[in-house]
């Protein structure tokens, strides 16, 4: 009789561990999918909130089940964490490109304002400035390493 009770308790313990793993994977997958779908519209405050949620999922909750995950489950967790981090990198690159474009537009205006209107010098200076800014932007993007 004691063996049957012990076996029953063991099976319940194993079953609840699997349920926690499945629940965690489901929550992580839902979170990453939601971020992937909506990330283009997130404000800076929303990204901060998502980073907080991600930390809770990837560190706090993960540490509770890490040693109970199967190799397949651990692989899926790593894929999802990698996907979220890639979304964050893509957002950073998008912000960087926007900043470069803004600087380019500002530079054109500076050149226009510093040179007399409708002069040949103005046209030549604007063309040189545009060329230099494009080269600088291209060099900056080429030299930016993503780790």
C-alpha cells in the first residue's frame, strides 16, 4: 500500500513539473509573439515595460524550472529568448538609422542657412555636404558591430 501511495505522489510531482514547464513555454512564446507583432508601434515606455516582463520571464521564472527542462524545452526557451533579443537589436538599428537621417536633414538646413540664397556656391556646398553626410552615414553603419 505504501508503494502505491509513494508512486502516486511521485507521478503527481512529475506531472506538476511538466505542467510548469509547459505553462512557462506557453507564456514565453505568447510574450515573444506579441512583441514581434506589436514592436513597431511600441513607445519607449512600452519597451521599458516589455524589458521588465522579459526579465521576469527569462530570469526569475526560468530559474524556477531550469533544471526540470528537457533538452528540447531548453532549446525552445533559447530560441525564444534569442528572438526577443533580435527584436531589440532590430529596434536599436531602426533608431540609429532614423537618427542618421535626422542628422542628414539638419546638416542640409545648416548648409542652406550659412550660404547666400540662390548662389552657385550654395548649390555646390549643398551637393558636397550631402555627399559627405551620405559617406559618413555609410561608414558609420559599416563600422557598427552588432554583438
